[in-house]
C-alpha cells in the first residue's frame, strides 16, 4: 500500500471521528425515529464539499437512504460502499453507562448507538468519496456510497431503492462496512421464514368436553421441529471450505390463547431457518411440511394447520479471488493485517444482494463492543488502518492511476 494512502488516512482521522459523532448524536433507530435529521447531517457535510448526493425513497414514498455517486472519466464498472446509518433500538437506557446518543470519545473509544454499526463506517466512506471526487480523471467506472436508513428494520429499503433506481448504474459489487477487524466477511447463511398456525376447537377451559387445545398442539409441533434432523457442519475438506456452516432451525415466537377460561382455538409459531447451499429454501419448507403433516395425523384439529411463508434469501459466499473480496483482502494484506475470510451465521444485506446476483463483502471494520446491546462503542486506534484498506480497495477496483 502506498505511503500517501496511509498518510491521508491519518490526516482524515479527526474529521472522520467528528462526523461520526454528529451522526451518533442524531437518534435513528430503525422503525422508530425520523431519519431526516441524521441524513441532513450527511447532506450538509457532502454539500459543503460539493459531493453530489440525493435521497432515496421506497415505492410508498418513505425516506430510505442517501446516495452519493462519483463518476469516473473513463468507462468501467461501478462499485459501491454501503453503510447503514439507522441503528438498533436503545433497549433499557438505564443499563447504559453513557447516553446512547452522546457520541463521546473516551479512553480511545467512540461511544453511542451506531458507533460500531455503522455510523463510523458511513463517515469513513463519505471521506473516501470526497478524496476521489477531486481526481475523477483517474477513475474508470464510478463509485457509489449508499447510506441506508432502512437496514435494521430488516426491510433493506435503501438497498432495494438503490438497486431499482433507473438513474443509478448497477454495481459490479458492494462492500458493506459492518465492523470487525479479524476477518473479511465473504458469505452468510440464507434464511427461510414462515408462520405456522395450528387449530383446535374452542371451549371453556373447565369443561369436561374440552379436548386438546391449540397451544398444546403447538407445543407438540415445537417438539417435532426440535427433533427434526438437519445436516451437520461439513467435515473438514473442500465442502467445508466452500461453505463451513450448517443450517439451523429456531422457533422464535409462539402466540396463542387469551386469559384463563377459554381453551385456545388457534396458536401461531414463527419459524426462522438458516439455509446453506446444500439445504436451501425448498428443503426448509419440506422439513416444516413434514412436521406439520405429522402433527395433523397424530393430533387432528378441526382444520389442517396452515403455513404462511414470509421471505427467503439465498446463502452466499465469494471465493477470495472474486471481486470485491479480492481487492479488500489484498488491501488488508498490504497493510500487514493477517485477516482471513468468514462466512457469517446471521443474514445481512449481502443475502439480498446475492438474490440479485450482486457480489458483496459484508464486514471488515473497527473492533467494537456492545453491538445491538448496551454500551455500544467502537475502538478508534484502528480507524486509519480500516480507512486506508477501503481506500486502497476502491482504488484497485476503479483502477486509479
């Protein structure tokens, strides 16, 4: 890595931290807060530096993101840096040792909700765009910076709006600024989600005529699902190297009944199944249907149990030689970092992008604590390194001089 990139990263650090602090001080909890104020902070910063930017809206007209586009003067593919600036909820604020919106720096840490996920990354990406804006004559293709404010809802509205925007160039790949310095995340398990409704006759809980109720039938279904056989973790070898994680099934919620005197006539189970290349959405659905059919045979209800499918995303994984993973790994190694690759257990925007055939990395960033928990904070000593790695990766992808 060239010395000028490292020196530039050191020079930019105070400004990067200052912008991140301002973002943290604007609450932007997904699905809770108004996103206008946090995006206004970014718009002001970008406009002061003459960086072109525009708001993104979903089909219903709701604000879901901000897009920055740097157009190179030579033909070539477009690449995207993506960071969410909405956040997880605060949880129990009395359990925090500092205000979730303080944005304070203490003992080398940036404090507050979004410090790690991912307002610090958003600030870094804006600064990288500003650095490239003044040298577009050397760029091939272009760089988009997507600042998403509909990520923590799980709707990923900003990414969807960007990819469906007729004014935007479709990216050849995306680098998502999730935190964590040890690995470059190049993959993730997919998911299949559904709600299963089971039924039973209603009646008085004390009546001698009352039979097995819906809650009890649902409990048996949970048992059947817990006993269902899923493929295990791949044995060491080529298959494990391709995708090292096994599928996973979780009953995440049970809703049924009311009060004490009425026998529940309906109970709903929410199911989350994490999928892999060898156990996909069709396999997940088949497994659930087998369990439901067994329940309805063993303990018949007044009507068949019903499966309502909600969403499924494919798993994804890039090889280390595929872009943009290769550029990010190469830049990290040039800084002397011994980073490897990782396939994440949770799903993320990378899964949505994979469903649209857009390759993505889904994490390389600063060390952190308290992600989605109390006392979220990000370690600042590594900011110049992370900044320089992404800057170098972007320059490689854009083939800058």
